[in-house]
């Protein structure tokens, strides 16, 4: 007995040990793919939500774009390619038919079907959605069979596929189980399941999400698209870490702590170019930076002008515009990495007109004269809201402009903040004067006019997804935007765009600054394709 | 007729004292006092003697930005130490920044001293359970790193107050958080000295004639325990300035519209890699010089006032 007991213990320990070993070996075999390849990626800001229809922001979509997919993808040159839909065509002028890909599964294992498409587009059309601009021409979405969907538009919509390429598909069942059938209300900082959790069909799945610290995506081996040789990524894991300090971010890249910096500061580009361990991937961005003035309220917030709104006077808007020395900003703040502009969007966008891309000249004397004529000979005080981790050198540009305005007597107080507080603030319309950058994912003028210039409450305006927080409203512009929406004759439509661009130039609803030129920086063992929408696509990113 | 023996004047008496002798003959005291005086004087007089006004936005020219210091090939005489990313003259900005740093430093030390001396006196003189409680609180306080406490207070206030108020209260909050993080040293020292003093005859005499304990503490004990407090205050000034710079470097200190030395170092940090080293190095040097000279002065004062070291 005395001898048997130890033996028994011994045996059982051995047995459990061997069981554990087998389990561990099995687990390892399952977990470890051929070879672990992690891309450590950094940029200045962190997504303020993971809800796929809540924030139409580049910082959000650049992460979600690896996890979720749209019916239509964009290729390396931004051309439309089959995504979750294999084909699409118009069966009637207002009816688009999408053939869905079969056998696609969400990350939780659910099947992707027509019901999910109907649900997702419906979700993007809800009032809390920020994606209305992509779906507001849609009248209804009809399921034809499990793998065919019809999208019926209110009027013929020639660029519907361009817009659909930006609407992510969710699983209806997952959303319903987690009470997330409508998008999160980011303005009010609502908490819900989709803020931190995802369930897409894309090439990577979310493994860890710690807001402002790190986000880990792992390869979805079951993704349908890996069969396509163009999707030659060898990444098994993506680690995203926001680093807001420019110097720290670049130091991390140089020391090999991160592999990819999306937004290297312009002042460091020269140094990065001279370093053999890193490579600068050049390319323009389809994004324009500008200032928006509140032209709607009777009295400005955060200003010393009481009883009236100086920005309602076009002379004041022109004065602020005349005061800006854009060439100095381009040379000193942007180190040449910007294209000064006088228009709403860059040349890559359909409808761009060179003759409308003309700035009001830098002329402080004229600016002071205009201010005096408008009744502000001594200027006035106003607060300029500005993000400090969203656009290239955003805060520095604002600082420079504040000094330029000071020279014509406009005392602008700079209120710079991180994007997590900045965007909810301006979306609450809690600002009189703010900086904005607008990328054009559809590569068509309508997107900019609808999102920024058309009256908020007009039928052609963006409605709840409008970013026209300055409240600009011009009936003639609205009429022209209406033509952009439904005119199918390209020549007539482009004429309407040109006319609207002229009004934009003459009426100064915004003060345009520049188009961003946005080089990316990678360690030299990373192969990545620069995308003009500034949305890195990991489907064809490799690390050696 | 011989001249009436004149009692020496105040100045003469001071010059004749041990302290003055030590000051004039110490290898560090005089130079460091001179440097500290230069820093403080430059900071205090900044609005009148600085070559430019860095807060006058209308006077800034973006095209002046990134001008290197005057001794470099592209340097310009108008900007001795060069300019920052917005075209501000660095020398003027440093002088104005040092003003904010000194303001925060002095105020924080004054606050810590007032709080610490009061608590120390009370604990030492009253003794008993009050002493035990106050000193245990001090012990607990000592287990936290001071910068952590300052960060904590700062963070809590920021979270509690609406954003619009932040800029207005930032300066008092920084002063409070640094001051609050530093009172223990004062309290400990004063308590120790008070314990010694309270058993001396003059205090007993005061007690016997029925003076109120508060009066005894304030006018009899306090003047006799102030010597070491002065030393700690000087040494603490250097620390408080550094703490403010740390907080501002982390972006939670004074508002960017009133840049202190720490803020300037943080701004310049973004340009370290791109070759514009002067934007961060000169404010850093200014900070080091100022704190070093004040600390050396404090060290000397400690030695000079310590009878055992004489």
C-alpha cells in the first residue's frame, strides 16, 4: 500500500503530463502557420470607433478595410474590381443587379448571403450612419435569391458602384445578436458592441483591440481572395500602434520597432530618403485640406462679435482667404510636400477644372481693406478648431495661419486637439471655424459637393452624413448638385460640375489650402503599394 | 577726543558674518548665484529686454522659420539662437518660457512650503495622535513618486472640468499638483526641529505665561525652525521647475499659448531628426543651466547653515 500509492500518483502525473503535451503540440500545429510574419504599422491617430457605418473617416476605414469587405473592391490603381459581388450591371436605368460571391464566410463562421447585403445597406442608411452619402440615392434593396441582390435607386445613378465600393458588409445575425442593428452614434460617444468588436469577411480578423494602444489583426486563412495570385500578401499578423509624436514615430521606424509609418512628417522625409534601412514610398493623396467657416448661425460661438456673424459677409471670408500665404506654408510647414489649391478637390477626381483651380492671391492689404469695408476695421476674435493627429502637420498649419490672420487683425485662438475629441466636436456643430481634410474615395466630384457644399437639408445634400457643418447653403449650387446626381449625359454633367466649381471659387464657402502629397515610409524589407486614397491595402503587402 | 564707538551697520554686520565669508570664498556659491541671477533676471525682464515679442502673432513671419543660430552659415544676426518652426525668435521665446517656468516653480514651492510648514509645526508641537496621523499620511504620500502624484492630480482635474476651462485653470492646477507633491519634506523637517525647540526654556516660559498655542507656534517656534526650511525650499525650486518641464513635455502642463521651457523642448523634439536641433537643444540648455545653478546654490546654503560642517 505504502509503495502502491506513490506509483499511482506517479502514473497519473505522467498521464496528465502526456495529455498536456499532446494538447500543446496539437494546439501549436493549429495556431502556428508556416512562418509568422508580422507587419508592425504606425500612424499618428487611432480609429475612434470600429463600427463599420459610424464614421466616414480615413483613420477608421484604413483599419476596417482589412477586416470588412464591400461588394466591390478597389484595385491597386483604385479601379473597381469584383469583391463580395462577382458581377454587377443595370437591368433597368434605376435598377442595379449584383451577383454575390458564393461560399464566403464571416469570421465567426456564418455564411454571407443576400440578406446580409440588404441588412448592411439598410444599416448604412440609418440616421446614425455617417455613410449616408454613399447610399442616399438608393430607394430600396431587394433580395432576388440567396446570391442575387437588386439595388433600386430613386433616379438613375451612374456612379452607384463607386459608392457601393465603400459600404462594408456585416452579418445580419451577428448584428442582431449584439443589438447593433443601427450604427453607433459617435457624436454622443455612444458605447455599443461594434465599437470594439468586428465580424467581417475580409483577409484579416481582429484579434485584440485596445483603443489608443494597439490593435492586432491576424490573417484569415479562409479568406476567399487568397486564391487570387494578385493577393500575394505573406503577412500573418498586423500590429497597429498609434504614435502621436512625430519624432517618436520616426525613431520607432528607424530603430526597427515598427515596419511601416503611414504618415511620416514632411520635415523628416529627406532624412528617411538618405537612410538605407528604410524606403520612402512616394505618391499623391486624393485629399484636400481647407478651413470651414460657420456661415449659418446668427452669432458665432467662441467669438467677441455679438449679435451678428461676420462669416455671413463674403468680404470677411475673402479677407481671411487673402491673408493666407499658401506658398510660405507649402515651403516651410509642408517642406514642399503639398499642392496649393484654390478648388475643392484634386485633379484625379472626375470633374476637376484647371481654370477653376485659382486661389485668391496673398494680399494682406486687400484683406485689411475688405475687413474695414465689412465693418471690422480692428478685426475680431474667433476660435479656430484644429486636429493635431489627423492631417499632415495639421496643428502647425493652423498655427501658421493664426499668425497670418493676426497680421490683418483677426485674432484667432487656436484650439488644437486629438481626433477622438475633434471630430465629435465639429459633428455637434460646436465650432465657428475649423480645419477639415476631404478625401474622395469615389473619385467623382459629386462626393465632395454632396458631402461638403450642398445644403444640409436639401434633398441632394448629405443629410445626416453631410459634413457641411459650416451650414453653407446656395440654391444654385443645390440645383447643380441635383444635376450631378441624375444627369446621365457626361458632357452636361461635367458642365454642371464646372459651374458649381466656379460658384465655389467666387462665393468662398470654404478657404481651400492644399492637396496632400503623402509619402509612406517602410523598412526596406516591406513591399507595399502606395494608394492615392491613403488606405494601405494589406492584401498585397509583403514583408521579407 | 576719540570718535564715539559706532555700532556697525546692518550691511557691515552681514558682510562680516560667517555666511557672507563662506559665500565669498566658496568656489561654487558666487558663480552659481551669478548664473541663477542672470537666468532669473533675464526671465523677469523678458518683456522689456527680449529682442522680439514671441506672443505678438502679427510680428511673426513664417518665412523666418527654421533660421539656424547666428554662428551657423545661414544664421542671421536678428535671431541669435535661431528661430522655431513658426518663425519665433528662440532667444526671446526661451526668456518668456523661463518666466512661466519660474512662476510655476516659485509658486509651487511657496505652496508646498506653506502647507508643509503648517502641518509640520502642528504635528511637532501638538504631538500625540495628531502627530501620528499626520506623519502616517506623510509616509503614505512618500510611497508615491512625486511626478506620478502631479500627473494624477492634473489628470483628474482635466477629466472633471469642461475643456473650455482647461486653458484658464491649467497654470493653477500645475502649481497645485507640483506643490502638493512636495509638502512632505517640509513637514518632516519642521516637525523634527519643532520637537527639539518645544522643550527649550523659552517655549516653556511662553507656555507658562499662558500664551495661546497657535501664537507660540507662529511667533516663537516658527522663526527658529526656518533655517532648514530655506535650504529645502531652494533645493525644491530646482525640482519644481524640472517637474513643470516634465509635465509640459508630456503635454499636460501649462497651456501651449503660454509655452514654458518644457513645452518648448517638446515642440523642438519633433524636429530633432530633421536637423533643426537648436529648437530643442537651447531650451534644454537653458533649463539645465537654471536648475543646476539653483541646486548648487541650495547645496552651498545647506552646508553653510550646517554647524557641523563648519
